[in-house]
C-alpha cells in the first residue's frame, strides 16, 4: 500500500466533494493491498472514508474516521459468504474477453436482451469456444460498432494513450469527478439527524442496477435510511440479491405504464433523496428530466451516475465497469504490467465500488447543503471519470503488493445472517466512526419481494 497515493486520493476526493483543498485527518490501518497496475486498495479505502466523513459532517460528529485497508479491499470483492451452497454465477457463460483479428474485445451478455443483441450479430453459438472462433474473424472496431448498434454491450481494448485521444476520453477528462448543481428551494427538511443513525426517517428512492448505485444505497441503508429500490417487471440480478440489497426493500414498477408512472410520481413526491443509474437520457425520454423531478419533489437531493460520462458521443451508451476498464486503457495497462498474453483488468470491479461510495458521499453532502440552504441539489458521477482518476496515478512498474490475503475468522461477523435465500456470514464493516456505526435493519432480499410504497412513519 502506498501511503502517499492514499493521501493524494484523499485530498482529491475531498476537493471534489467540498471544494476544499485540506481534508480532515483519517486513520488507516491494515496495509495489505491488491496487486495491480493501479492503486485499487488506496482508492477503496479513501472512497469509503469519504462516505463516512460525509456522514460525520452531516450530523456534526467530530470523531476521526478509521479505515482498515485490507477489509476495504475485501468489501470491493464480496461481503457475504453463503454457507452450504455455492455463490451464484456472476457472469453469463458468453460474457468475457475474446481475441479478434486485430486485438481484443469484451462482450457483456449478463442481461438477456444484451445476449440477444450479441447473437443477432454473431449468431447463436453452442459454447464460448464456438463463439471465440466467430469473433476471431472480425475486426475489433467493426464488431464493437455492430453490437452497439444492435442494442448490445461491447468494448474493444484500447491503450491509455488511445483513450486519451478518443473523443469520449477527451470529454471525460474535462468533467469534474462530482458535478454539482443547485436546484430550486424546498421546505426545510424535518430530518432528525441523530449521530447514532444519521439517516433515520430519510426516504431514499433507488433506481439503480448491478453494482455502483446499489453500493451507494446499501451504505445509506447502513446509516438508517429507508431505501426503496424499484425495478422493471422483467429485470433480475440473482447473483447480487444477498450482496447488494442489504437494508433495502425491493419492489417492481413499470414506468412505461400509466399506473406505474402515477405510483412513481407519488413515491418521488415523498422522497428526500433520489439515486439513479440509468443512461443519461433514459429518464428524460420517460418525461422525468431534472426539471420535472425537482417539480415533483422540490428540494430533492438527486444523485446519478452513468458509465461513460455526461458529455461526448458516448454519454448515452450502455456500459459496465468491465467495459470501461477495457475501453479506457486499464485492461491493456494491466496486461503490460503483468506481461500477460490476454487483457488483465483490475482484480475487482473497483470503478463500480469506488463510484458507489462517492455517490453515497454526494448524497450526504447534498443533504448537508439542503439543510444549510434549503435548496435542492443534483450531483452527477460516472465510471469513466472514476477511471480517469485512477489511471492518473499508476503504480511504479516494480511495485510489489502483498495482497489482502485470505479471509480471516475475525474478518466476519460472529453471527450467522439469515436471508430469504439461506444463511451465511457477512464481513465486518471496514469503517469505524465512533458514535455512528454501520448497521443494516434487514438482510438482502430478492427483487420484487416488497410493495412499492413507503413504510408508515414510526
């Protein structure tokens, strides 16, 4: 672990959040870090610390934040270990990296409609070996374009220099890590903001998927927020339900139906916070642009992310962490760093996780500004901009990392966690803020297991 890089990240994250150059002190311990071309563990520790420090600032907790770097690294992998059953498969059988005639491309087929889009271009294949033979006959840029045009998800591997010269890479480099905008004023919020449970009584409407957004709302739930996640009728994430839905209620709502839209507007009108991770123009196309959202919920704290940034030709392109790593030079740099014969991405989906904690920090800072000024706040982040931060600080070529090592017995809670899907053990939180613990009121539940309404005030 490079303490200098950790300090640099801490300063840059704090400046993005607050506009201040001198961050408060934090305590780092457990110095085992991931072996990678880039400082993943340093980013993990500081992004999580930023979220915790934002909670402290919201409620006036003067204590220092302590972060265990090894546990923070582990939290960027998985937090839940099921007992007597295997982990659900994280990837579709056809998702992955493939050699083309002139380089490498990554196909993302986890969602059924994304797999169908790939098959419209490459045909239905019996297995990965058969698909690899078909992909090998394509030029990487031609195949990337064909799958994107078919409604699918793909990214050719680029070098960092190629990404820096790409129109999208240039746009992302000019964007702030967190883009803030002050909105219309609302009534003074009636949040109690107790130090022990900072978000007690705060309603968070969650329109996020997969990892980054769910990481943010999981953290908010750990501070006591009432998080209501909404998914369309046909969306599934079985491999992430126990992992990412902790502390949340998960309901289904069809925003393309009249009844679903009416119910959504009622829920939004009562929400304090909206967190969403759709493509940049998705809510606009449904009639819910920023102005409409603020009209429905004056004073709303509105935090969003997308994959490729908020300007440039790719702002509305589908994307995931693994695709951003391929496109922006991370996988190529990892291959060179390891002297490997295939793309070598980060050891974890660090862009997702780090951006999730930055989003949580933005929510908490937005709430602080809401209390101070009564105005609504929007904040926008992207995986590509987080990648730009990370790739700006590569490790030296000869850096040797110990690695976080195997999970130790004391890393996990002593108590078995019961979920609707079974039992298992949860990693202890890697953060410690005296007086403000992370505690979740419920285990991770399947999507659609709750009704689409706010719980009665208690």
